[in-house]
């Protein structure tokens, strides 16, 4: 009778380093994302200039989660980290180095790239663990960015969108925190049904 090795052993056999600390750090990143989205969902509709703090907290969470993301293909993780880092770099450039008439567009593109990384991680959760919130977030992040990039800022649309993002992240994070550390993928392996 053959027993399936634990996820930690499978990860070690694949040549990856990923233990309980990494999984806890990834989940902490999800929690920070959710808290940033909560700040954004509350402060933006109130018209507070401090809503940008919510964006910054969200982006810190995305970066932390991306750094500790476990995916079997290293190229996927590298791609997500590159998106997030490029997004952060564009935001810094938009804030300090880009001419004023282009700064807003560059900032939104930077936020969009960070959101693309967050959407990739949400999609990973949806694919591997069957979390529907992940699929919705994967679609909602680019929709929010494209609407703000292509059109004028719409306060009501953004307020509703930020609230929906917060609620979906709250649900996803709650499910992820209830999940056992180093849980196995819910997707059947090739050839199994």
C-alpha cells in the first residue's frame, strides 16, 4: 500500500522551500490586503484624502503575499512578483518623476499592475481550492482599473467596487484562515477524476 507524502515532503522533493512559516506569512499578506481594502472601502466614499493609506496597506499585503506565494511553477510566482514590483515602481515614478499631466495615468497603471498580481493570487486560490471569491476578484480587479484608466473617476462606481472587493477579500481571507496550514490542492491530479 503506497501512501501519499505530505505536502511539506512534496514541496521539498520539488526543490522548493516552503514551510509553515511561509504559509502563515502568505496568510498574513492576505489579511493585510483585506485591511487595506477595508480602509479604502470606508474612507473613499467619505471623500477622505486619507483613502490612499488604504491603497498603500493593500499593496503592502499584496507584496507580502506574493513573496510567500506557493505555486509549483516558479515562473508564475516570478511573474506575479514582477507585476507587483513594476506596479510599485510606476507609482513612485508617477509621484516624483513623471510630468504632472501624465502622473495620474502612470499612478493608475501602477495600481493596476499591483492589482493584476493580487488577481493572480486570488485566481490561484480559486483554481487550487475552489474559492469562488478568487474568480470574482480576478475579474473585478482589472475591471476597476480599466474603468478608472479609460474613463473619468466615478465616485459611486468606485465606492461600490471598493466595497465589493473588501467583502470578497473578507470572505476569501476567512476561508483561507480556517483552512489547515499547508493544505493540499483540491484539484484532482492528471488522470484522476
